[in-house]
C-alpha cells in the first residue's frame, strides 16, 4: 500500500548519544518532551535569553509521513507581530535545520515540503525584530529513510536539463504565490553523492524591492515547493524569483498572475 | 542494514506489548462466506492497517479446483497465510492447490510464504514489482503492524499468468491484464459462476488507495470491467457487489479526487490546505476516510500541481 521505495540506515542514531551540554540560558518545558530541544535551542537558535513555546505559532503537518521524501508542512505565525525570521527544524535527523524564512513584506506564513528521517518533533522558531523567540511544534511519525535516500532525480537522466526549471504563479486577489524549483537537493548523506542544494531564494517586486527570502538547507525536499502569503490584493506586479545553489548555478524566474494550464 | 524488522527480531515482542498479551491478541479470526457454488470469500475490514486488525483488511477468494482450492490473494503476513491455510483445509482436506496474486501490494501477497510449494501466479509486471518493492513494503508493514508480522518474509509470485482464457487446476477463468491501481492489476472472471474478482481495481464502500495509481489508466480499466456485466463482483476491499454499484462508485470517487486536486492546484492551495477539504457525503462514509484522502493528496498532488502550474522561466 506504500510507494516508499527507500530504506536507509537510521541516520538519527547520532542524536541518541549523550551530549555534554550545559542547560540553555532559558530552560523551557518542551510540550513535545523530545529530549533534544535544549540542544537545538542552544545550537540552532544561539541560546537566546527571551524564548518560550507559544500556541500562536501554528505548525501543521500530517500525523504520519506518507512519503518521507515529501512531507508537507504549513507554518503560520501571523498571530505574532514584527516577525523577522522563522527557523524551521526537526529535532531528530542528521541535519536538523530545514530552512529559515524571512517574510519581509509577506505574511509570517509559509507552506513547504521536506525530507523526514524518522518520527520527530518539528519546530517553527519565530524571532521578532526585538529579539524575542516564540516556538511552535508538531509531531510527525515516519518510517525513515528520507534524508539518507538518493534523490529521485538520479533515476532519470534529464535532470540536468531541468535544473532550475520553475513552475508557479500568483493569485493577487487571495495574496498567494506558489513556486516549485526543479533541483535534486542532494543531502550528501546518500552514497557518494556530494551535497548539492539551493542555498537561497529571494522574491522581489518589479522595482527590485525585496518581498521575502528563504535560506534552504539539506532537508528541504527535492524540487522545493513553497507557498508564500501576502495581504490579499497587495501584490500588484509579477514576483521575480532569484536564487543560487552551492555549485553557483543561478536560479531566475517570474511568477505572474495568470491562467493555470 | 539495520531495520525495524531486525529490531523486532532482536528485541522480541516485549517492546510492543507484554508477551502473553501479544500472543493472546495476534490471532486472525477468518470466516469464509460462501458466495457461489464452490466459491468462498473472506471479507476484510474496511479500516486502514492497525494493531487491532493485524492488517486483515483485504478480501480473499477461495475457489474449488480439481486438486484443492485456488486462492486469490494471500493476505498481509505469514500468520495470516497460516490462518488461510487452515481455513482452506476445513473447506477441502487437500487445502490450497494454487495461488493467484492480483497485484503487488503487501496486503495481497505477504501470505505467499505459506504456499511457497504451490504455483503462485500473477502478471509479469506484478512479479517484478513485488521483487523490487517487497523489502520496502515489508519495513512499512512491520512499522504499522508490529508483532502481527513476525516471521513474514517476502515471497514474490513464481509464474506469469497468461491473459485471456486460462485453466488453473482444472477451473476455467478469463484473466484480464489491466492496470491503474498499480502498474499491473489482474482481474479474474470465473467462467462457471460469472463472478468477477476485481482486485483493487474496484473498492466498495471503502476508500480507494492510490500509492501506485495512474488515474487515467485506472478509469479505462473500470470501463473494461463494467463491460463484462458480471453476475457478481468481489472488490479488493469492501463487501461483495451483486447490484453493479461498486464500479460506478469507484469511478465516481476517482473522478472527484482528480477534479478536487486539479482545482486546488489551480487555486494555489498548499498540500496541508488541500487535506482540509471537506469530503462530499457520498465519500465521507467510506471505510478509511478521511485517512485515504489525505494519503492520496500526498501521492497525487505534487504531480498534478506540476501539470497545472505554468512555467516561470
Ligand atoms: Zn492495492
């Protein structure tokens, strides 16, 4: 009944080892009780002074990952004002940091897909402009293998031609933008395939204003797919997509209002 | 490679439940229902796989042959296969004489192990898919069903069935090589009783599953099955259908599913938002909903979305 064709060595075994770690400056009571949060609070977020779990940061995913290479996630922090960035991460996995979103002119809300390696708490840590952190969580169960499996792309031989190909469009009335970028997003953890990932994507207006940007890491899915949300009716022109991968390939595209196929 | 299966083997049942409790619970209670002369069906639960049902969610058909019973699909586990073998011996002392696998999904062929000394027939692509996907399926089944799966090994079919008129253990069938639910789906028409055993091409009052689906090919297969006008139909999941309602129901659900996903992609919805879709009343009451709808969004939406969204460079 499952499409999964990948089985990998559980690449999160490392996380079960004991870490010699001082308590974070602000010790939180983790609602997920995952045992790893203190570590990420220090290592990933830089051990902030002001931080708390907050239900206004909504993290939504499936209860169980049907496809460990393409787990959908919707993060909504629109209940928090003055959001500077949202750090999205998995407690258990060989590479915890999934991405960081800088909403800039967009709403503090993002749809994405990522690779999961085992059942784990998923976090969205929201930093506001005054340096406070608010963290939301959800738990997603998974069979494993997402991070250590080779990308599907290598099953086909035309991946190089499609590299950087963009699909997407805008819906100005509802304030939505959707973008899918063709890219293998190799984690470097499968076989001898080196890391090959898009590192950043920016969204600019026609006049060159930065509207939103993303920093991507290895766990983002192959062919990254994002939903961006703006105040309905405020997107006046097309959105320019600009990005780069770690091999120096430039990514350029245009999202316009218009008919879907 | 260290997998959950191995973990279970090493650590034993204690990690799932206390041993006595596990042994008391992990027993399949299979009741054959006679559905035609010389033909019995074991009806599966219409729920999703669970620790409660042990994966007994699939329909099995047993048909009288010259030297024993012809078994169509073999269930989700070794233990299930063993329970099937004893059901068969109660119906016919000689037990099972041949096995047919309708397709390569694990709930339909993981009982093969028990019948490894008999001919096990399937379409050619089912055989190769069972070989290539079998281990990954097994890991998932161990995760979902735990100790119910103890000892289960993947035993793919061993013989390719020819299409058209075939005789298996003296009984004549029409073998229909179709597809769409998976890469290869075999439907079998029993000539003597006019019973169509449709495999997972047809679901009845149970949500169709789509992890390996091609919706267009599946719809074409449904048209072929409908043209047969069988006296009765055994779906892969759900009750026997004597009123020719199951094929239209499966078709209507798949049409609704595709239409819903395409519309969502055109409106710019994200996958999680698509999963929030309220199911129409006629589909909401199907077994395993909304779970199967959510799974279908995962299986089908990324591909449909790529077709629907225009190029941006
Ligand atoms: Zn199936």
